[in-house]
């Protein structure tokens, strides 16, 4: 994306991993499209940091909305993969990491729901893994800072 000091970050992950809650912690002004409490279109929010605008798009996690992940990923500068640590890496998460690596997109993995299942997340990928509890914001700011440094350095 990178238009006039603007950066596009996509928040992805399997169904019920905590993507919307993560985005709510990052951005205070947010819009979403949902049905019965489930994101069906997208979540969106933005923040300003040091004069630069960061746009955050949250994708739905259900497989039937896989096409939305692809649409929202066009022109992204970085990504946050939110994984439910009590479930571990799902096939959806695996596919997302493979695509991000394939296209050399900087990303971090939020090992979310540490309050339900604390511990390390096992993965074969090289992305930084940040333990998070999205409900109370634990680890979210630190993870975003790591991602922004990766984007600025080119990886």
C-alpha cells in the first residue's frame, strides 16, 4: 500500500481466534460487519503513530470467507496472525503462514488466549511469536511494535 505515509496491515487467523478483540485493542475507532457476533465482512480501524497512518483490516476466520482474506490482502505491508493458543496452529493458520512466507510479507504471530492455555506455540515458521491475551490487551502493543519495526526494515 504505502501511500503518503500510510501502511496497510491485515489481521488474520482461524475462526474464533480473537482477531476482532485484537483489532479493538489496537484501534479505538473501528467498524465491522458481523452477523450474530461473527465477522462476516471485515473489521477496520486505523491509528496514527509519529505522523504515519496505519490501517488495520481484520478478516473473517471461517473457511467460506477465504476469498475475503485474499481480497483484503491485496497490497498489504504486513500482517498479524492471531492463533488461539488453546487450539494451536490450525490448517487455516498453516495456509496463511505459507502464503505470507511465499510473498515475503512481514508478519508476527500472536499466540492468543494465554489466559486459557499459557505456554509456547509450536510452529515451523520463522515469524516472531508474541504471547497475547487480547481481552485485556496483554502483549498486543509489543507485538505491533515488533511488526512495525519489521515493516520499516524490509523484513
